[in-house]
């Protein structure tokens, strides 16, 4: 059912639009985008007709902030009229006149929503933020008006009861079943009084979630670290220092240095800065976000969201919000998630204690005379890495220039594995000057998708990295994918190369795994397109794609010195590969801490939800009860800036480790079957990546792997055996 589209912060943004691209407008590297005339529409609003650019690529050159509201209003009106046409027809319900008709509805609404929510994350401003707040109730109400439509539900219910007699193919039968489940989970089976309560809760939650996410972005900008002198930044490389100076100029603090905060608890600069007092200031500032008082304090907002989510879950007959969320995932249930997180956390804690002792030994050897604190961890980890592997991780950056990583790494692996080729286009309209656009060609030479690369951090962009779909593939709608990847790489000053950390390299491969999932989609219905899969399955293909970042054939192809072109020396390659389990206790534990806190908050009854003043205590108590309250290892996200749980990952942050079981098992399959080959890629694509949500996720995995998943490879990878 292609109606539930409010949550556009989820990695795959659903969008429907029909394509009218002909053979004559097919992409080639030599062709130019023509300014085709728009349809005669009021206000010349670019959303009110489909883009005439190739693959319906959005008209960023025409879109203005004032276009969003009228397009939303007309889109909602049109979709409600389309739904009314379904429910008012005299003919009895059929799959085509009800389920397919619903899939075809809301094209204008989806068209504007896909761009608006993408821009709200990637390139926002005061007007977009205000509109996002103003629209939150209206959009929630629009969704409810469809999902709680009694006449529509009765047609779906009748078809669902008759589904075994309808001679539907497997994908159509699944669509009917999923549509019924979605309506029930939305409250369609509730009585009138309960539905009114549901509408009120949905509207309130939508406003609160929007406020929370905007507070996270605004406070991160407000709390950017201002440093008075270059001397305080000793230990950072010149590129980062120059970027900090440039950021200060942009913020009208010329002569000073500004270090923006990323959304995670830890900050990359902590690994290099020698000044311990500055490290402490950066880290404590990062950890203070959302619970230090002031206009961006998120404690009250979070408390209200948690309580209302719990109330909504119980209204629908579930014990709590976590139980409601997990019912629709691949995990067997909340208890299974708790057991796995507890098992992994216990092993990770043991490893983390050992790692902390090693770091403290270095501090003592250096005669520093202090105990290891959280702001010291990254700095002394780099020292330990240097001693153990006899090289500084910063050495690697000279070999990881952005364009080389993208074209000779990410794209190269996709070419070898799937036969894809890429051509950059410079004539597409952009929403920001740093954004790039690539044509993606299939092995047949036919256009497969358009890929938007948005790699640099900026104050108008939320933290982290993600993928979204501006246009989703659908055979029903004759649409092909327009996919975007967003990262937050610090942009160097003009003329300087963009050199990546190895973590940023891995992130680029990861997000492109999401992109491939969207690009390879070959389904009939938009509801199943690409990454429209359970949230504890969606990270699996992206995590698999990370493997190619260290695959010898790929690594040798992209790890080239940006000045000399010399390849990464074999001894450094060996050290990179040998470091795969280094510091895994810490990285595993900080992730698990956030996952356990997410579950702890969302497994509460409404009456148990802590008030604003108790939020942070509950976080600490949850970690202590799990045996992982370690002051020098804070959660990757503290709850007051945990944007994932306001997006698509409430009670679902466990998904990364759950998916990693499949990922690690899949890596073993590739190794057993010859690694980077077209045969392996085609098998992965055909059995799993192309299927989207059109079949049960774990059934798809079994078709690919030939059996169910085993946890052993994950334990080996993270050194937890």
C-alpha cells in the first residue's frame, strides 16, 4: 500500500511518479538536457506536472520553497479524490479496482513529498523547517484519513478473506496481504472512538518528532566548537585545520577556528588533537546536546514522544511500542532481540575492558598521571594503533582521495560484480553546488538509474549518512530509480584534495550498497520497490557492500596516493586488513549501548515512561542494568540527540547488528564461491537485491544463501568468540 509515506527520514524514501521518457530522450553522455515546456498550470508550480527531464529527475532549477505548500495541498486533495473514487464505485472490490488503484494513487503527493523531505534533511533552511513543523499535523491527518477509511478497509478485508480464490501471482498476493496488515496496524479495525484517539496521537507524535529532529540540527550548529588559536589544534592535519579556519570565516569569526559537531557522541577530531583540555571540551559539549537546558533541550519532547508511542501501541493491542514495531520485522520478537543484544554486549564489555587497560598502560608509560576518560579514547587508540601496527592511521588518508575512492573503488566494484558503468553528467540541475549526478548503465548498455552524490557536510544538512529515492522503480508505473547518497565529509578549502579517513571510505561503500538495492529493484508495485523491506533487513545489503572496500582487487585499484599515483604499499594493505578486529570491543559496545537504550525506552508502558527530569537517569540505569555502564564508553548516541529513533529506527536501532549476522554470513559465501565475479553478483542481484519487498525477506535470504543464516561469522569478525 503506497499511502504510508510520512516517515521520510527512513533511508529509502518512497516516491511514485510515472515516466513519459521516450527512446529519443534516453540518456547518453553526449546528450544535453533540453528545456522542455512545462504544462499550462497555475502558478507554474514545477510539482504539478511530472518532470520532463530524463527519468523524471526533479526540477531543482525551478523548485522554490513557496512551491511546496500548494503542491502538498493539491496532492492531498487529488489523492483523497482518488480514494473516494475507489470506495464509491458500485462494482464489488477486485484486486485491480481496489489494491492496484491504491498503488496508482497519490502521484503528485508523493512527487512533492519525496523532494521536500529529502531537502529537509540534505539542504534545509528556516522556511523549510517552519513548513515541516506546520505540515506535520496536516500530513498525519491526511494519512489517517486514508488508513482509517472504513469503506476502504472493508473492500480490502473482503479481498483479503477471498485471497486464495483470486488467482493472484505471488507478488500480487503479497501486496494484498501486506495492504491488509498495514491497515490493521494503522488502526482501521478500531471503533470510531478509538480511531479518533489514534488520529490525535498520530498528529501529536508527528509534531514532536519534527521538533526533536530540528532541535538536534539546530543545537549541533549552535554548539560548534570555537578555538582561538592554531596552537590548540596541534595534532590535526593541515587540511582539517584549514577547514576549521574556513568554517570560522563562514560564521563571521575570522581569525578563529570552528569545529562543527557531527551527530555521533564521538567526534573525529578527538583522535588527533593533542590538547587534552580541548578534547574534553569538545567531547563534553557533544554529550551535552539536548539536555543542557535552553530552547533546543529535547528531554520533554522525548518523554512525550515515548509516552504517546506507548499509548498508541496499547490502543492497537500491543504491550508496548517495541512489540508493535518488531511484529513487522524479521526478528522473532522483542525477547529474541533482548537476548541477542545481551549476549553480544557481555562479550563486547569483556573486550572493551581489555582495550581500556591497554590504553591506560600507554597513558601511564607516558607519565601523564590521569585515568582514561571518554575524550581520551580515540587519541590513545590511535597511539596504540601506531605502536601495534607501526603506522599512523592518518598515513592512509593520502591514499584515499574522494574521486579515486568513488570511481576506482565503489564504481569499480559495482562494475566487476554487476557489470555496471557510470558516466558523470554536468548539465542536470542541482539543489547545491557540491552535488554530482551520474548516469548508471546496466551490463546491457541500457540506462538503469540516475545516481546523485551529495558527500560534503554543511550547516543545512543533518548529520550522518543515508540514502534516499527521489524516484522509485516500478513496472506498474514504468519508472526507473533516481537514487541519492548523502555523507558528511568535511570539505577542504579551495584547491585542496578531499582525503578520506578509512571510516569515511567504508561509509561510502555502505551507502552505495543501499543505492544498489534501490537501483536493482525489479518489482511491479511501488510499495515493494528497492529498500521497502523490513528495517532489520534493510541494512543487510549495504553492510555486505562494505566488504569490497578491503577486497584486495578493489583496494589496490582505488588506494592510490593523491600526488604520486603510487599504490598503497603492500605492507600498509596488510596492516589495514590485520586491523579488522582492532578496537572492536569499543565500537561494538558503543553501538550496543545505543541499541539497548532504544529498546529500554520503547519497551515501557505509558505510565512507566520517565519525565523530562528523569530521562538521563533512565538512560544510565538501563545501561547499568545491562552491565555496560562505562563512563569512558558513552553510547554512540545519547537519547536526546538520537535522531535514528525519530526517523525510521524507533525500537529498531538493533537492526544494524541483526543485519550484520546476514552480512557476515554472506561475506563467507562470496569467499567460498570465488569473491568478486559477475556470476556471484548476478546471483545476489537476481535472488535478493532485485526483489525488494516483494517476498518474505528471510525467504529471499535462504534463496540466495541456500540455507538460513548462521551467527558464527559475525562473532569471528568482531572477535567475540
